[in-house]
């Protein structure tokens, strides 16, 4: 199955510096495998972290919406 998601997230880098952004994600699983929400969150955090040059643990997902 193919799933599309929209995520809103934030990254706190210092006491006052906060990055807020959004991203989309296409997540595919084999037809006989159930969707794993933890895997989706991990992929969103990894994608956001790579985009901003931080570690995935610094990314806080505020909302995650399935689009289809």
C-alpha cells in the first residue's frame, strides 16, 4: 500500500531559536504488511532532521495527517 502524509514539526536549537516547518512523505508498505505508525514518525523525523542539519531526536512532530 502507498500512504501519503503531511507533517507539521518544530526544532528547538537554543533557548529562543525555534524552527517551525512542514513536510510531506510518501510511505509504501507491501500489501500484506500493516502500516507501522512508529516507522512513519521515524521517517518524518529523519527527513526533517536531514533537511535542517540536526539529529532526528531534536525534531518534535506537532501534527501528522494522512492525506489519502
